[in-house]
C-alpha cells in the first residue's frame, strides 16, 4: 500500500469527504491528476479502509471513513438480512414473484372469459392428420397427359430409374403425336420443334417414323420450288369451213353433148365420157 494513502486515511476524520484534484495533488505530490491516477488512488484508499462512494473517473472523489468502534458495532449489531446486498436480493425475488402472480391471474381471467366449448376444444387432443399416399407411376402418367412434364419426371425420379425411363418415353410419344398433327396441318416449323423436344426426352420408334414423314414433306416442298410452272397447252386454231363446190349435171335435152359432168370430152364418139 502507498504510504501517502495511509497518511491520507489517517488524517481524515470519520465521515464523508469530497477529494478534489487539488487535494489529491497535495496528498500524493502529483502535478496533474488524470482519470487513471484517480482510479489508482481510489483503489489504494479502498485497501486502506475507506468506502468509495463515487465513480473514480469523475471529480471529485467521494469517500467515507467509518469510525473503528462504530464499524465494529455496525458489523455486530446489524443482521445480515438488513444489509444492503440482502435487501437488494430480497427485492429482486419479490419482483419476480409479483410478475409470476400477475401472469397467473391473466391466464385465469382469459380462461374464465373463454366459452366452455372453446375450452374443451383447446384441451381436446387434435387427431393426427392423415398421411397422404405416396405418388405412383399412374400419377406420373396423368401428369404427362396434362402436359405437366416436369412434375411427371419429378414423381418418376423418386420411384425408380425404370419408372423415369418409361415416363420419358411416354412424354416423347406424346410430343411426336402432336408433331404429326402439325405436319398434317402443314405447319412444318412447329413439327420440327416438337420432334426436337421429343428426342430430348427419348428416341422412340414413333419419333423416328415422324422424322421420316417430316423429311418427305420437306422434299416435296423442295421439288415444287425447283420445278418451273408449265404453261397451259395451246388450243388448235379452227380453220374456216369451206363448202364443197357443186358441179352442174350435163344437160340431156339439147341433143348429144361432147362434155360429160366429169369434165372429159367424148373423143371417139361412143357416148362414154368418163372412162
């Protein structure tokens, strides 16, 4: 212990004292009293028997010195339950008990206000909820028919690898069927898109046959584009109708004629013109 602290304690009369920085500088021979120095001084004074009443970080430092006879009498005459620490603990326990009592009263009041039917419902044990059945391969197939392919695959994956393969083939066949309908309607672009999606899931005999139909349709279109259009056949020009000229028959009333109807003359006079 510092001798300066012992001398300061011996010089102080019993009672409460306020030690300013000037008092501490003169008592300890310091040129400047800092917070750290004041804290060290307070620790020394406490060891010397003084009671520190203030925060050593603040000026002034408040201490109290108890007379030796009075301190001994107080320690003997004052029972433990009258000491400050015992009073503080008792107060804390009483506060906890008060809060617990108020909580119990609040719950009792709510229970009294609650209808009897509601009270019975709260005390009755709720029956356990029924467990939903595990999804099956049939459930996955129904999802495919509804075009929910991701949900169908999620169910099939949880079942087994074989179930997953079967569901992927079912999805591929469904997409192939839709692609064939698109080909029938002449929409080759959508047909190709659907067939590519079908192959992403699984290649099936149906998808292979659909690809062949798609290629044939593409070839027909290409041939039509490569062949130039043929002009319509020309119709023959009808010639004008010429009526045959008639040759007048030979006259017989005016005696023998030397020219017959065929244009020949009777050279020998035998009456036969056209030989």
